[in-house]
C-alpha cells in the first residue's frame, strides 16, 4: 500500500520540518547577533532616511514653494507618492483578512511580512499628508475636534477629509491585526529568552500568553472578527483615495471607473512589493523551506489577474472618453498617449499591462530572478500610472495660455527618498527584532509532523513492504 499524494498542490512547508525546527529557524534571526549584511543594509537605509528627513524639514521650513509646482500643475509628485504608498499598503490587509476568510492556507508564511509592509507603507503615505499641509504642527485641525475657534470645522464634503478618516482607520485596524497575530510568537521568543532584558520586553508585549486551549480559541475568534472588520477596508480605503480625483470636474479625472480601477491597481502594486521583499527575505534569512516556489507562484497569479484588470480599465477609460462625446475628455486621453508626457504613459502601459502577461508561463512565474525583476517593474509602472493620471490631466488647462510643464526639484525627489528611507529602516528593524514568518500559523498548516521526517518515511515504507 502506498501513500496518496496530491498532484495539484505542493507542500507549503518543505524540508521535512518538525514543530521545533519551525521555531528554531524563525527565532534564530531574532535571537542572534545582527549579521554584517543586515548592518550594511540598515546603515544605507538610515543614511537615505536622514537625507530625506533633511529635505522634508527644509520643505516645512521654507514652504511647499520649494517643490516644482506651478499655477497650472498644483499637484504632482507629492500626491503621486501618497497614492502610490497607499496602494502598496493594500496587499497586507488582503492577505491577512480576505485570504483568511477564504481559508487560503498559502497565506500563512507571507502574511506577517505583508502586514508589517502595510503599516510602514501607510506611515510613508501619511508623511505626504503632513508635507502637503505646510504647517504640520496644525495637523490635528484635519480632525473634527471640539475647538475654541468658533465655527472652525473641517469640510465634510471634501474627499481630502475622507482621506484622513480612511487612512487613520486603516492604520489602526492594520496595526491591531498585525500586533495580535504577533502575540503567540512573542510568547515563544519570551520562553526561549536567555537574558532578563529579552525575557522582560518580549514577555511584556506577549500580554501574558499561556497557550491554553481557551486562549487559542479566543485568538481564533479575534482573528475572524478583525478579518471581518478589515475586509471592507480593502475596498473602501483606495475607493476614497480615488475620490480625490473622481469627485472633481477635471477632464481625465471625472470618471466613475476610478474606485474599482484604483482598488485593483492597489492590490496589483501591493502584491508586487510583497513579492520584492519576500524574495529578498527568503534568501537573506534562509527561509526557502517556508517561503516556497508555491507561495511565489500564487502571488504571481494574483499579480497577473489584477494587472489584467488594470489593463482593461486603461482601455475602458479611452472608450468612455470617446463615447462621451466630450472633446475635452477625448483630448485629455489622446494627450496622455501622444503629448509631451507620452514617455510616462507608455512606460506605464509597458510595465503594468504587458510585463505581467509574462506570468502566464509557468516557467516564468516560478523563476525567482524573473519574478523579482518583474515585481520591481510593476511598481515602477504603478508609480508612473499615478503620475500620468495626475500631471497629464492638469498640465493642459482649458486656456492654452495656462498650459505648463512640471519638473521636479531636488526637494520633490528628496521627500520621495525620505519615504523610502523610512520604509526600509522600519522594515529592517522589524525583520531583526520580530519573527518575519508567523510560526503559529505555519505549524497549523503542517499536515502531520511525523510524515515530515525522512527517517520515519523510510521506516513506514519498510513496514508496508
């Protein structure tokens, strides 16, 4: 009698791992000394962060006149970067909440890093909200707080105020989801701690976790409740961001396709960034048995599907511009493809529509180097998508005398660099001091530990013979 092995789905954990192997492999990165590679990477990201912080401080000190904006192009790199980072932050919630509700077990090895990436990306996006304000010390005025200034209230009809509510809600729920998922793993590190300091800090943040059956039952209930709360956020956050544009009357922006189009684009770019980070983490931390080819392939399939949806949205925009019969709308889209910023438009089309179609080939979507390169290409394309939507719709006004071009200054670029420095500095700290893979959930999807041991497999085979 021989074992029946499914030909459809590969194992999610390879290498014949036991439960103790999982704990050891994932905890050793947290418990060991920082490696030379980590120190170099963290040092570079810190330098980038410091330079970007200088540019951001200078922007606040001098005012946003140091950007390359003009009377026609009033939004450019600032709002482009904001929308781009919010989009990147979408994959964490999708992987954590939606795939949890659909019982997709392949999410278990990648959800922790994706959730962390979501939080850091939203913080980067929030930095551009503050940069827009010019007076960041008055940021609390964007909230409907009781005040002593008479009738000074936010304009609830403005999508920019909706942004504040959406981003703050999204950050709060994502942070809670990420932290509660960490608690069982923090308890494992606490129990393995060899120093008083480590035992105290990890014990403090593990909230007295005991691992009893009642505790696990509550943990499961809590995960489902948070997943149910988070799922609408996957749709609502980028829908509200899209309304920054869709509620205006600017040709190229005034369209009802923006909400689903922006949500698909956000998932597209978010999965691409998760892919980029996990392919690096997989090699640096030697997690090939936990982040397998199966995980890489599944993420590439999601990238292909969402990239195709985005491609259809691009074509639909052109069709609606023609079908509307509005000459200004038609001109806005023809100008995107053939005007002064044609190079940005075709960069967007190449990266977002053409490159993901390569993943229809199994050989390509299971090739790690090609997957890594294409994941970066996708996010380059998604940045250009936001740039094209914003700048090309503004730089040609109704009056030819108002037509203008936008060129970024060193402070536009520096503020963008700041966001990268912030993102990677936080991600490197997370990767060093917290487990990058969810140990508890990985153990839950291991089929039966005894069957994972090569020695026991041989013994079973001899017995059957």
